[in-house]
C-alpha cells in the first residue's frame, strides 16, 4: 500500500543502548523512529520518549540522553512540517516551548526533535496518536472532571470542537471522543 506509514525503525548505536537500558519489556512499543542520526522518538502504551546522542545532545559526546513524558503530564504536542522536514515538540509543565525560528535550540532541546523529508508523512500520524493518548489518559484519570463546574452551552462547546478540527488542533477521532463526553448526561 502506497499510503501506509512505517512506525517502526531499527534503532542504532547509543540510541539503541539508551532504549534498552530504560524501556522495560512490559511496555508495548507502538512507535520507534530514528528520524535523524542521533535522535529517536518512541511511543509506548504509557509514555513518549525522546532519545538524543552526540555533541548536540545533553548526553555529550559519549552518551545519550533520554527524556520520558507520561501522557497525563503532556500539555501540548507541536508539529511543524516544512519543505525539508520539520520538528515535533512535547510540552509539559515547566518545559520551555521553542519557536520554529529557534532551530538550533530545537535540535538540542530535550523535549523536541527534528526530522527530515523521509519522515514528513509519518510524523502527523505520530502526533495524532500522541494527542489521542493524552485525551484518553485524561478521561481515564478523571482529569477532565476536575474542571470548574460551569455548565457551558452544548451548542457552543460543539462549535468550539468543530473549529478545533478545522484548525487542525483535533483529529476526527479526538473530536468524536470529546463530542461524546459533552453529549453524555
């Protein structure tokens, strides 16, 4: 199939070693990509992991750094796609969001990674998967029920969701989950 995206790639070198040292065998691996040398993105059933090695990383010349983000702690997933590639950034409380003009810092940031043209098709799929898991983890943990008890107009809430889909902030699946939550008594 021409439209099928590859979500699993072989990790190599220090990236593979950091993965093996930090990801237990009981975690289901749904995404394992090495979009550029010295960088990897792993999505498990529990978290998102960014691994970096080499001089541009916090792991230094001889090691690798691994940053883990539990779904329930992620506040946003920023995906930027350009002509030659792009970046994906995971934001959690206390992390700094970088703008797309800070590309050198983006490469060094522990919560972002860059990718080249061959990964342009797969990264939107991965970002959507992460967003869906964030929403699911919030529903399961009851975080959505901790919001103030103001009863918004259902029509206004549904329109807000439609707008978010049109602007690319929600996928259709995320929309359906949110819509169901709004319409349930």
